[in-house]
């Protein structure tokens, strides 16, 4: 049972390039989330999807777009990467309602 | 928005010692979760604890929602307990799952 799987694990981009981070969960969870973690800080919510077909902004959505492709998959897209988006990106999922969140291993993204 | 403050920011222990980590939050919450981020960066959910007390092996957590704080107890610490401990809360009245994280407590356990 893989849980939450993120790809890629590492990526280096140049400023202005675009990229999509992929996330898939196999726990039949309704809700999925994207966070970023900057050095010495806690995680901040970028976007979330409470259920298939819905998405909503979190605390720091600017510069990002998301797609809830189906119940299993939730992708995060950077259309024009900026150095300020250098971070570690985590995807998470949870069941219906107020439930524990389970995280993927993260994607380390560097933008030069 | 809701403020989440964790203390202490850093903690250094010898193996076998006990410790208490604290999380204060500024508003009423739907739920509170504790996470451990290991030295490899993986985030593990330790407790989902909106109120009351839960125990899991050497770890236990207590949330007093009316007084807006939660405590994480680690007993007989081991080197594998090292890492960063995060508290995260969901503000009451918001959509389920919108967590706000604290800054974390960095725990180092020496053999």
C-alpha cells in the first residue's frame, strides 16, 4: 500500500519554465492538499480539493494552479517559475470530514 | 488568521529523557494534529486530537480546547525521535482540512 506518491522527488528549473508536480493516493480519500515548506518554517497550504471536481485556494495560491484529475490524482502546476517558488512541496490526503492528513515524501524544487 | 505558536523552538535531550512540547493557538479549532518530520524530511501523522488525551507507545498528547493549547509528551526518548515536531490546527468554521501549521520544535536526542 503506497499511500501518497509524489513525482518527481527532485527538480531544477530555470526562471520562466513551467512544470507540473504530480500526486496520487491509493487510500480512497476524498480530500487532497498541496503545501509548501520553506527553510525553518512550517508548512503553508497552497490549494486544496475537498472532493473530486472541486478545488479552492489556501494561504499562498499566487503563481500556482491545480487540477483534481480524478479521485486519486491532484496535480500542481507552476506556469512561469520564479526563484521565490524554490521550496519543498508536499501533497497530502484525508478522508471525509475532519480526518488525519497523510503526506507524501515531498518534491524538492529549485528554481534558478 | 489563526496563530499557532510552538515551544520550545529547540530541544536537546540525552537518550532516555522525557520531554513536553507545547502548542498554543489563538482561536477555536475543529481539530488539531501533531506531526513528526524525520531527518529525511518525511512527515508522519502522530495524533489527530481535537480534545482529550491519546497515547501511542511512548508518545501521548493532550488537547485542552477550551484553553487553546495542546501538549505532546515523549517519554524515554530515543535517537529515532529526533526531527521536527509540528502542531497543525483547523480553524472552527472553515472548510475541513485547511490546516495552519506552527513553526515547529526541533528535537535532537543524543545517544
